[in-house]
């Protein structure tokens, strides 16, 4: 791409994170905070090169890292009337 200005690189990275909906990695992150989102961790792992990284899938990554699959909060959906369950 021919981009050499570090400020431009940071802007491109920020916009890419916004498009993908992933949070910015904090380098001084406390252990009190919840784990980062799964997709952000997966993309960080996929950034490495090699056959292992190329063949890694999201579901394999979640299983190997023992992460929880994303599940929408049921209570929030029910409050908004988005779903109805039979009694």
C-alpha cells in the first residue's frame, strides 16, 4: 500500500476496528476487566503467519482457548419483546 506515516497507520487501524466492531487492545489492561471479545482475540492470533495460523478457524480457536461462545442476553431480549417463549 505504500503507507509510511505512522499516524496514517494508526488511523487505518482505528477505522478497521470500528468496521469490524472490535475493541482497541489496551496495553495497560487490569485483571479486573472482563476478557476481551472473542473475535478480537481470534484476529490477533490470525495476525501471525504460518500454516498453523492459516488453517485456524474461529470455532477451533474458541474451543482451544476455552472461551465462551457469544450468546445474547435472554433477559434483555425478553424485556424488549424481541422473543416469546411458550409457558
